[in-house]
C-alpha cells in the first residue's frame, strides 16, 4: 500500500499542470507543496529522479516551480547524465511516454536551469 501511495504522489505532480489549466486547482495551491516535489530531484532512486526531471518543463510552464528552484538542484540532473548520458531513459513509463535524455537536456538549457558549460564540464 505504501508503494501505491508514493506512486500516486508522483502522479499528482504529473497531472497538476493540467488541473491548473482546467481551473480545478490554482498554481498557488500546488506551489505550496513544491518542496515535496523538489525533494524528488534529490531522490536516491534513479527512476524517481528521472521522473521528476522529466516533468520540470511542465511545472515551470505552469508556474508551480521556477527555473531557479530547479537550478538549485541541477547537480542531481548532472549526476544522472554521468550515469549513462546516451541511453534513452524511461521516465515513469507507466505514467508518461519515454522521453529521450537530450530533449530534457535541451529544455533545461533553453530554460536556463543548466548551462551548456554545466553539461560539457560533466564527464561522460
């Protein structure tokens, strides 16, 4: 049962931007819990960490977190890149289609969360 509850917490972050867009909940209500999401960016579980980084674009766009919030945790993302930079990572496939690492990396660079220098200074 605990595993199910943890999965539902992650699913809530995935659907939150859509609920905000639909007017079901406000971005301020969701943002009040953002520390719980930011903790996922530092998870010891690689799958949870990849999942969290994969939804950063949606949460920034929805106004739930800022690029500065994400940038404060960028070392965790760079560690994931070091673990296997060319492999296509599954981002919680049961909730979301897989996304290639480069798409998340590209978004994070364009959003100013990480820099090209961060990525290139990180050893493969």
